[in-house]
C-alpha cells in the first residue's frame, strides 16, 4: 500500500489553518505511477487521515476525456459522476472529490487546492485578472469562473495545455476566478514555497486589511434582538453572534453592505447561504425575516443588523458556527478586493447552478446545513 503520510501532513497543515481552508472546503491529492489519491467527499482536510482519501485509476480517469456527454447540465453531470465512480480502484467505496479530473491534469505528485480569503480578494475582484497578470505573469494560469464539475475541468484542461505548449511543462499555480488557488509540486517543501510566495506577492499589494478586532454592541438593541428571536415563526436551533469592527462597519448602511449583497464563491453559498439578510432597523428584523422566507422559500442563515453585528443560524451548533465562519470570510474577501478594483460577485445564473447542483446538495447534506 502506498505511503500517504506526506499527503496527510500537507492536507492537515493547510486544512487546519482558517486562512487557507474553512469547513469542508479545499482538496488535496497525490499521484503514484498508476493511481491518484484524492480527498473523498465528507472528509475535512484539517483532521483527515489516510482513510479519507479515495483511490482512483489514472488510466480510467484519462479515458474520461475521450468520451462524449449529454448537453443538458443534469444529465451531463450525472454521467460524468458515474464515470468517476467507475474509475475508482478495485475495492474503493468512497466518493471522490468532484474536482478529481482537474487534479489529474497537473503532472506534479502533490496538488493542494485551497480558498484563502487573501487570494480570493484578488480572484473575486473586478481587476483581479489584471492584477494576476502583473504579479504572476507567465508563472501561472488564470481560469475564469465557469460551472463547476465537468465544464470547469474542461476549462482547466484547455488552460493547462496552452501553458504546456508555451512553456514545455505543466503549470505549478492556478488562480480560479471566484473560487480559489491551486498549487502543484513534487514535494511538501515545494507546496510550502509556492504558497508562501503567492501570499507574499498579494499581501504586498493590499491597501487595507479587514478589521477583526471585537467591538461592544448596544445593550438595548441586543435586548430587542432577544425579543425578536423569541417570536420567530420557526425557532432556530442554534444561533451565533459576531460583532467585530469589519462586520459593524458593513452593517451600518446599504452602501456599506453592498459588497456582500451577492456571493463571492461556491463555498459561501453551500455553508452560509446564497443571500445574507441586512437590516438597518432592529425593529424591522421580523418583517425582513418573513420577506426573506417568502422570496427564497427558506429561512436566512445570516442576518446582519446595524449596531448589533451578524447572527448565524443552523440546525446544529457546528452548522451555525460554520455559517458564521464563511460570512466572516466573505467580509475579508470584500475588504481585500478593495485593493484590486472592488468586488466581483458570482452572477445569478452561477448562483442558481450551485444551489441546484447535486454535488453541492450532497456536500451540504454532509455538513449538516
């Protein structure tokens, strides 16, 4: 059996650091001669063991590129998923990451895909690609946002092949618009070196960092909020409150909140919802809540209230905490994006795809959200 100790170590190093990965986000892989080991769905990088990786046959994965798939989204993704499941090694029962094909395109032994807020401050910004060209030039590839799954894998394949034609080798870095970062190297030291280089270059461009210091909130507003929670039509099982300087600033007005009106990335949708509810008057929270439910057919996971801060809701304590972490991440991305021309959100079509995609529904079910 192949030794996966290095892959486990790399995965935990990045997965346990919230500056790189939150909740069930991110994935890692390792290639040997004929097989690829990739994080399986339902496992968190921060605590993963060798049992959390799905073993795939590389020849079977490569054969997928020669197949034709239906044009319709649901039929196509279902067919690709079936072929991915069939490409598992004999005896393997876990479900591989939906980004398995993408990992297989990089020739390096180790691949680490993360969603650091600082990097996404650039990838989720209006001038993000321009900044990428300036900072990384010919060292990396940039992939525009397309529907995740097979369509994304095809887009990455084109970018990798173009890079290989131009440079005679595969890329080590990939920046994905409204998504994240991928680093590929032959060993753990290479992954560390490249990751540090990316953060250093982007960090040197920042004009402002998010203000995460805690602030005191108005006690009367907090009491009014408690009264509101007591009369909700459906009592949230678990609630979390955050009130740092960045959140309080965003809650102040519709204009201040505008960078958060739409999602930045798929993970924000999966773990914190496709829309954050903003209310300036605490007395109007109940009416705003009911309006949100009527428009969306579901209750909000995040409410941002002027003078109070942000509240997250979830069926479990862990899901409420995770939703808050992802909202805080969105606040950080918004702050970092100011250095790269301001925020660039996902389009409505892109949001709808994520909300209805079987893969993300499956991932959401595993997270208890």
